[in-house]
């Protein structure tokens, strides 16, 4: 059955622009850059035959003479005396923790090279995000300091300790204040160290702030229920989810954990039981979560507060003032329908908001109390401890420094000179402080202003712990000795406070054995083996809301009116870059944004109609001037789904002192954030004006047209319940096909893959995992502009819309509302399909790509001569060509062009060279390792023994790999689903990757 929707990859394809029509005639997006590769001026002239023969003869002679020279002597040190646990070629694994999530670190010969989720983490074993996968590269960052710094000069730790202790004694004698400024700390041992330091210097206070704040939720819960916490959200217990600007599948609080919960009610196993949750998203900018919603309605930032008031009034029957949306009748009508559904799903629904405004979050609390969420989908008794920053305390710190009350300040995992909302006010105040110490690992925007940089260690070199949730503890242990002359910040504080225990390892162990392990009934060695333990969870209580909302409604209305007067700006965290702490990580810089597919830059996202009204075209550089006078210039990106009257800019860019890769990438949007009503606000007003220049963004969005073929297939949940094969094209006769190839026999294994489009959120974690596992190079902004990114797996983002005048489905009220921009999105991971009738194998003149007996399409790199015939013949366009030696070419000196950073390379995977084609190998090194392990243990392979890098990173379990010859394997069961189809199956290339149709739960109650 053909799809009744039309899909387009970008606006250029939708509008069928002349440039697109011309480029679409070409098989590839880029021309052959012979002049760049060879850099020979003579190629532009006619070469006589005799000159050619002369050059050929000279070349052969020169090569012959060169071959007669002595081979360079390479001195190697024999590995005779080695650690007992290290066997060359065999990986070792260590449990550790990254940002509160328990992880497993793979090391080879003492080098950490890969991060995975810890399988012992219980309910928190939920894959890894892109930041965790890329974090291993930060260990080998050449921009880091190699020793502590005192007064701008490298020094020794003894001199640093002597100087800091002397200054602290002076501060203590003066009676002035000491402040430790950090991002949120949930480590029990770090908190204990700070407490010990405070005991030694009683004028100390720990000020916690987060660049992207959640103070609004914390203060609202304190106001509503007397608990100053972020609750534990249970999306897996919600049959109905309503989000107002909360990107909970991406960057909001704990995206990977929420993704695993969310997908557990929407994947192929749940659908087979006839169940699926429903998700409504109201937001201004198109977020990762918005692209996955069943129903998404764009609303302006100024309409979010009134929309919540409307929803509250619908649910409770009250009549709070300010609950009207006169300029957005679609959203107003939808909210009334959503209110009815929430009442029908009491105790099984959840409402969340991404706002940091206390009044807005109090109103959300009232809504959740009215629908019975507390005790089921919201747990206040086992709260999240990831964020505990206090915006007001940081604002007061600046006032204290200005008044001359602070004599010493320490910065731990914080960089306010970059991410404070008014960096100049902060730096001016900081200049009045006598002792300034940073625990940064590099000379960043804040540490360069400090007297001392007490170089901190990477988490892979450190001891520590984390307490991300009430009762859930995990350990951090080093996987490598410190690479440089660095020292943990906690150990520095212990030394400066003259503590009885100054070795941080012993301090952490003592703290666990005294305060944590006894209650868990575990030992220290068990902790190091397992990595994480959970105490018995407290019973989640039901909470009622009884406060007056009159002042809350008034505050929300005032904020709404203040925003509605001009163009509304939303500043947000992007999935790749987040708050900018890892802005020098090349893997993250080249990770495409899940929605816009932009790399290496931030931009101004504008709705198509609004851009047309303002006279802007894509890539026009515009001047963005905030209400506070702050101005930056950024290129325009036309973004379908953006609410008209609003624009969005990502945070985390514009770093000036982070490292070679990240310096001066994009523009800093933090100064647009305001401090209002005691919290940071990420919505403001701006004015836009043209500068007259243009700037091409490096996008991976539109490589080529898919020629109207039936690549994406979807159906509604109602259609699926009636017919599980709805939308899959598995009804009736298939396209007649003819075989040009003999059938391959697969007597042993048949490695295949299933991808559930209902589970894939498009987050991109799999892309970074594949890059790290397979030594895929970063090529930089200019190469991406030429469509030469090297990613073996990409996630295609398809927009879809309904043709006007056609009743293409039987959707009800909300689906038929007149949206300002009726755009839906589908994410489709695309990698080498390992076809049984692979067209690439037929055309390779040197047999560089061949078929294996277990169903895989192999690449022999040393055979490949770079004809690119295989890429021409691949209908999926998943093959990548090495235009340069990216790993040792000075033009790409932001990643692997140094011996230190090359320590991150996986020795099991060959690094490719110029002129060679490469593509997904289905992690052949992992397959071989799994086979070898089973052979050593004298047993057959079991399902689950082998997992792909992309599969292991996926929080949603959207990618399933296994043996198709085993009928009981998970992948065989998935591929037997009625929803399974194969992309471009009419070509009869017989791909080994099956996709399951996208199902949307769009039907709702009648108004």
C-alpha cells in the first residue's frame, strides 16, 4: 500500500527551487575536487603524450631509487614487564560514572577508548547520550593544561599549596567571606570535602548554580509541598503525556532515562499488546521531543502561560484570569480536548513544563495534583538530585563581591565568565576579590582571570561518587593514571584545609564504608565490581495542592504581556552542545542537530512564513539585539514548525577560550538570558535586522532527493489496532522483481538488523558511538559544507504534511485543526543495508567490496582504488569516500593530527587513508570478538552476545541486531512483525536491515 503522505527532506525540495532541480540531476552533492586533491596547476592545461611519458618514467625511477634507501629504524620497547591484568589485544572494563549515570569504560592496554552503559545499573541502565559517548575524547584533549598555574606561569603543586594556604590564612584573619562556586554537586564525598573545608574556614559558603537552571521547579515544589527538590518523573507509568516546551527526550533534566521510560510504552513489544501512550507537545521551537510527539502544536512563548491557565481551568472548572489564546484558536481548541483526556486518564497522565519560572511551575503542580499524578507518574519522595543550583544565591554572590565582602573564591566545574547572564558584571565584581582559584583543566574564560589554576583531572582519571537519585549511588574510579601533572579538586581542598586524610581515594573509601555501604549491606570491592547500588525506594506519596493561585495567575499574565510586545526569542540547549562545557569536543561539534541537521554553528531559527514577512532568506546574516542591548550576528535557518512571531537560538556556542576545535564557533547566547522573579528566564524579546551578508551553515540535511519513493511508512494507532500491517505496504501483491544474482548460502550465522521507527527519537547518540568505535574522522565545517562528512550511520529527518483538500486519514478533531504550520517529523537511521544482492559488489573492479557467508558486505581497504563506482551504485548512499588523510592532514588539525589524541583510536579497527571508500562494517570486530569468546568458553553463540556500538548506545532499544538464522533471537522476532518493511525493496537488492512502520497515536476525544 502506497503512503498517502508526501515527505520532503528540506524546504529546497518542497519548493522545488531552481538550484535544487539543477543539483538533483547529479548523483552526488559535490563535484570531483581533483584540483584540491592533487593541487597540480598542470592539470588545467593539455599534456602532450611525450611529457606524460617523461613524467611517468621519472616517477618510476624516483620510486625505484627511494625503495633502495635504508628503512627507518623504529625502536620499540618490549612489553615483557606488564600489569598482571593486562593482556595485549584483550580489553579491560571498569565501572565508573559520568554526569550521575553509571557507565562501563572499555580500555585497551591502559587506554580508555569507549564508554557504554553499566548493565548493573538496574532501572538506570538506559543507554548513553552523545555527551557520554564523546567524553572519552576529552581525556586526550591537547588544549588541557599540563601542570598547575600560579600567576600565569606553570609551577609545582608545592608552590601552589604554599601560596593558597598563606592567602587563606590572611582571609581567615580578616574575617572576610570565602565562596566555592560550582555547578550542581550530587557527590556525597565531594559534599563531605566541602563541609570539611567549611569547618576549617567557617566563613566559607558553597554557591551552586547551573548555566541551564532548574531553580524554578525546585522553588515551586518548595512552595507547593514543602520539598525543595526536582521530582522523579515516571514517563513509563503515563498513558497520556502533555509537555509545554520541555524537551524531555533531549536536554531536559535526564533525557536518556526519560527516553527509555517513554519508549517502553511505544515500542514494538508494547504495540503488539495493543497499547501505546499518547503525547501532546506545545512549544515555540521545534525540539527533539516535539518531533516525536503524536500531536505537536506550535505556540508562542508568550502563550505558554495562558495555555497552562486554560488547561487548568478546563480540568478543574475554575476560572483563573488570563487563560485565553485569542490569536491561536488551534491551540485553544486543542487544550480543551487535552483537558478532557487528562480527566479520563487520572493517575495515568503527566504534565511537564520546560519553563524556569516559579509561578509557571506552581501552576503545573496544581494541574498534576488535580489529575492525580503525584504518587504514580511523579515521585517527590525519591527525588532527582542532578540539579540543585540556586539562581538567587549566585546573583547575591556578585553583589557580595562588589561590596568587597568576598576575599577568596574557588571555581569548581563552573565558568561564569562565559555562561553568566551578565559576564561583564561578574568579571568586574571578580576583580575586587583577592584570591581567585579555578579548578579548570584549561585556560578558559574564567580561569584566565584567576591567580591559581589548580588543574583538575578528567573523570576517567579520578576517584569519586554520585547520588543522582535518592537512594541510588554510583562510584567513579580511574581507568588510567593521570596523563598530565594534574590533581583532583577535592584533594586540593583536603590539602588546603589540612585534613587528616589528604589522599582522595582513601577519603572516598572511608566515606562509603562509614556512611553508605553499611546501609546497603555491601563491601567496597563489591562496589568497584558492580559500580552502582540502589537502596530500597521509599513509597511515593500522593500530594494535594491547596494554595491560592490568584497571585500565580497574575504573575504569569504579566510575564506573558511583557513577551508579547516584540519578536520573542527562545534560547535553548541543543542536543549536541548542551551548555557549552564540552565545546572543544570535535565529535559533538560535528554531530548534526537532530532537527536542523546543522553542525559547527548555532543560528537563528525562523518559521518560513515569518521569515518571508521579515524579508529574510536562509543563510542571511541578521543582527539580533536583545532587550538588554546585547547584540550578535547569526545566520538565518528556515525551520518548519517554529511558531510564527518567535525565533530560537542555541546556547553553548561562542566560546573564546576552550581549545583549538571550539574557539569562536558560533555566538554566545547566554547574555540573552535574564534574571527575573528570582530565577533565570530563557525567553525574552529581540529585534532583528539584516546585515547584508550571508553565511552558509554546514548541514547534512539535504544530500539528495529520494525521488518520491516510499521510504517512510506510517499509520495511526487506530489503524494499527484494526490491522497490524497498516501502512507497511505488506498487503496485496508486491512489486514484481527479477534476480540477477545467485542466492547466497548462509550455513552458519545470518547477521541482520531491525530498526523500530517508533522507538528512534533521532537523538544521535548512535552516531557518536559509531564514530568512537570505528575511528571515523572529524572533517570540519568546510568539508561538511561539501557533503563530505564521514559518518557511517546517519539519521535522516523527514518532514511530512497533508496535501490540502485531501482527507488522507480518518483523524479526528486535533488532527484536522488548522495549524500555523502542520508539520510532522520522522527520524530514520540509515546505514549500510548489507544487501544480499548488493549492487556495490557487482561494479567494484578490484573486489574491494565482497559478500561474506554470514550475510555481511565486507570492505577490503587495501584493495580499494577509489573508483567510487560502489557509491554510484548504492541506492541508499551510505558509502563515504576519504578525500584526504583526515587523521594526519594539517588542514584538519582539530581532531587526530597529533600523537596524543590518537590514543583514543580503537586498535581493532583500521584507520583509513586517502582514496579509500568506507562504510558501516556492522562492527565486524565485535562479531569476531563475540565468536572468539564463545569458542574459548566452548559454547555456541547466544543471542545478545554481540551488540553493535550504535545498538548499545541507544536508550530506546530502537536498533536490534542478531542472527536471522536463529528463529528465537530478538531480531528474528522483531523482523516477523507485521510492521516490518524494507527500504526500496522494489529494487530487489534484498537489504539485511528491516524497518518497522512509524505509528502515531493521533486520535483523541470529541470536543
